[in-house]
């Protein structure tokens, strides 16, 4: 069911729970997430306002409501009432009002439509407050309250049923067989044993199977024994974005358990930023133990294959700029790896004004690209990114995240931009040398 407010922001709700039950569910979840780290962060803000200039949604709209720290307001109020050092006093004297259903409904736009959990505000904050992580904690409560943008809720329901927001596991063998035939490269599926479990992002199993073919060409050329598998194939982890921790755990376990079952030592993640966040940095938390396999992003895998001579690439005589995917570079540490691959491809790199750990998000991360009602905000962010790309004068625009590619492609199409964003992995596959 979808309900729209007149002002100032649209919101959706799922299920038929009464308002009081939704607020209570959100508050319970917030209280669960108030660990020591969250508490320290919530206490540390000195209200300097620096994070405002870090956030592309604030920078491109000039609207104060998009100031990062303001996105945490109901979460902070819940903390002061439930877990802060003076919580009993605060409650007894009514010093801080509890969030209401109206607060949570208005908040939905701030933490789902206008936050990519990109972490740019986190690196700018002088107090080291990880606003992106706190937004993610806050999303846990919103999921429990049944207050998600409906487009994300729909993907959540599908992923719970299928193990993927767009593709049932039983369809995987046919999809891979068709992609293999269309692109002329074998794509193994459900091998009983392999060294590497290759995974995909949702679009790669739909409109963008050339990415699967590119990965297949590279892995075959490197002589890797690999497979995709119905047991664990979609690494995008919609639970990570939505705040559905139960789904996040289940999807993470599917990847790790499948890798263990086939004796793989490596889970290879596709060019997807949030897959990297969920499976590389969060998996052990949900798996409940040290991971028995290595989890590696395609960018670092390409860097390794090129560095150790397992693949060689022909050079491209062109200038290029690189859009740094937030989850892979700022929150994932793969700034240098991407640039080594670009150098191996022969590109003369022309950096964006803001790049590396301070690069601006494409505007689509954290589920925003799938949230249709956030399109006007995304388009504002795209305009800034386009201006930065054009200022470099580079001939080519390259990135290493499928969600960034889709976001940039949508922006290019909507604005008639003649620049075609390109995948780092697909460039490597196209340039493979004998
Ligand atoms: S930059 Fe950090 S300390 Fe300053 S207002 Fe933002 S969250 Fe608070
Ligand atoms: S995480 Fe990114 S999108 Fe979210 S408030 Fe911070 S800078 Fe803005």
C-alpha cells in the first residue's frame, strides 16, 4: 500500500500495523542499535555544520533539511530518551519528545531518498562521526516499522522469496546458458567443485549480461577454475540497503555457505559497491565467525591478475577520468587498485576535482537508484557530476560499480549527454591480449 503526503515529502508504508505499533517497533530497533560506538557518535556532534558542505544532496539543492546530521534527528531523540546518560531524567521531565509517526514518515525521505550512505560526510566530520553508518542503523528501525519506499520494499519481498531482487535461482542456469550463447563464451553454472565462486549484480542477470560475459572471458583467460551457482549468485544484498538485517544475514550466508560447499577459496564479487560493503566488510558480523573464504571485489581481482601476469591487456591511447564508487573506494579502500588497472590499460588519467576518498557519490547508491520517486534529487546530483567530468576534458568516463554505471547512464540519457560511462572490468575484457 502506498500513501502520499501533501507536503513536504512522499512516504510509503507496508502492512496494516497501527501507527503506535510502528513507532514502538522503530524505537525498539533504535534502542538495540545504540551500542557504545553509536552512542559515542551521537554524543560527539559539536554542530559545526561542516557535514552540510560534504553532502551532494545539500550542495545541489541548498536545502537545509539535507544537512547530514539532521538526517539523524529522530534517531538522536530516541537515543536521548532511551539510552543516553540522562535518559530517565529526560523522559521524566519530558525534555525530549519521542519521535511520532509523522516524524518517521517525513524522515523516510531523508534517510532513503536523500542519503546514499556514501560516507563523504563521515570523512569530513572533525569529530569522526560516521553518519553513513548511523543512517544504516536508523534504516533498521524504519524497516521494522514498515516505513520503506515501496520500490525498495518490493525488492525486499522478492529477494526474500528468490534470493535475488530480480531473478529466481531456478532461472539462473537458463540465463547463463543464453548469455553464454549470445556472447560466445562459456559461463559455468552449478559445478560441484571450483576454486572461485563468481557472483553477480541484479542487472547483470537481466539487461546487462555482457558484464557476465566480460567476467567469464577474464576468468577463462587467467585459467581460473570457477563457477556460478544457484545456491548463492546475487551479491547485491538488498537487505543491506533496506535495513532488513534478517535478509542481509540470509543472503550473506548463501554466498559463504555455497562457496564452502563447492570447496571454493574465494567469493568473487561483481562490480557492485554495496555487494562489497555487505560481503567484504559485514559478512563476518552476520556469519557469526571468521569467514572460511576470501571475499574479493572484481577491481582488486583484476589488479592482482594483471600485476602477477596472469592476464595481459592491450593499451588504449586515450584520456580517461574515473568515477570513484563510494563503497569501493571511500569505504572500501580500493582507490589505488582501480588506478593501477587504468594505467595498465594505457589511459592518461585526468582526475575529477573531487576524487578518491573525497569523490562525490553518483547519487544512486544505497538503493536511491531503484527508488523512482527520488529521481529529481538524483538528477540534481548528476548535473554536478557531469560538470566535474566535463571540466577534466577527458575523452572517456570509467567506473567500477554497476549501480554507478546505471545511475550515470540514466543521467546521460535524460540530459542528452554524449558521454557513455564505461565499466573498468568490461574494458579489461575487451583489451585482453594473447
Ligand atoms: S560535521 Fe560532524 S560535528 Fe560537525 S555538525 Fe556535522 S556531524 Fe556534527
Ligand atoms: S552519507 Fe553521503 S548522502 Fe548520506 S548524508 Fe552523508 S554525504 Fe549525504
